[in-house]
């Protein structure tokens, strides 16, 4: 695997990690049993999310063979847009949850 | 007294932000020398973000929930926890991985970025995002501290 392929894999892994963190954050707030489960397994739900994020990133960056065919610049742009979108989703979710 | 871990967490995080800003500046018009410096800066940024994560995470999971969160929730700015802290602690989880990506890009595709303006532009945008998100973390941290302080002041009067 050449350097560009490796870089693309890291970018794609980061995209998956960002989506997993966002989904897990919203899901754990909606489901008390999921939040409690994370607490029981990892001592604190946030610690659990961090460890899961780390595992997901390492898994997709180094273990699972991801193949990304699009150009590197495009994949990086997608990561930027996805990160902004997921950040907004998390912020708006907690804003909604607080005022609801 | 404010827990010193809060200050250490913030200082490490902001040093990481400065390191990524340094990376950004080096890569605006890169050459071989600047690329070398950008790699060092990005590596430092990743190290500082991970240290900030560990220190902040330790404080958050041991002291914050018992000593700070209940005080903020009863004070005049409960949104400081309900919105700011909740959003900060989760959005922060993106940053160490984005930092790794910036380091990976500068290390694995840095040579290409010297000539490929399109790739360099994408790289600069994602690095700027890391810097801006880091600054947003600092602002949110300030809001949380203000929420705690206002709750303490309200309790005193």
C-alpha cells in the first residue's frame, strides 16, 4: 500500500469515528439502558465513548482493509464537512434536550 | 480552590491548538524545510491533544460530576452544563482523531502538497477546522467556568 492509500485510510477511519461518536452520543441520551451499559462496562459513559472511538479508529485505520477510490483532496473535504455537520448535530441535540 | 487539573487540561489543549496553527502556517507555502517543521508541529499537536484528553477526562470523570455539575445545575446558568459541557465533552472526542489525520496527511502526502494546490487547500481547511474547534473548546470551557462561578456567587448572596 502506498502512502496516499494509507492517508486515505486514516481520513476514512476518522470519518467513521466521527459518525460513531455522534450516533453513540445521541443514542445514549435517548436510551437510559445504553448509557447505563456504558457506565457499567467503562466506569463512565464518556470514557466508554472515548474508548469505543479509539478502537473504531484503530480498527478501520489498521485492521479492516478499507479501499477508498476517490481522490485524497475530495476525501479530506468530506471529512471537513462531515465533522462540521456532526458537531452541529451534537450541539443542537443538547440545546434541544436542555430546553425540551 | 479551583482544581489545578482544569488549568493543566486547558493549557495542554491550547498548546495543541497553537501547534496545529503552526502546522497551518508552515503549509501555506510549503517547501522541504517547512514540511519538516510542519510534521514536527503536527506531531506535537497530537501529543498535546492526547495529554489534554487524559487530564481533562480524569478530572471530568472523577471530580466534575460530584463537585461542579450539581452546583452549576442549581445556579443561574444551568445551560453551562446542560448545553456547553455536554456538547464540549462529546465534540472534543473528534479532535484527537482529526489531529492524527492532519499528522498523517502532512507525513504521508506532504511532498505531494508542495505541488498539488488542490490537496494543499483541502489540508489547510481541515487544519483550520482543528484550530477553530480547539478555540471553540476553550470558549465552551470559559462558559462552564462562568456558570460555576455565577452559581457560587448566587449561593453567597
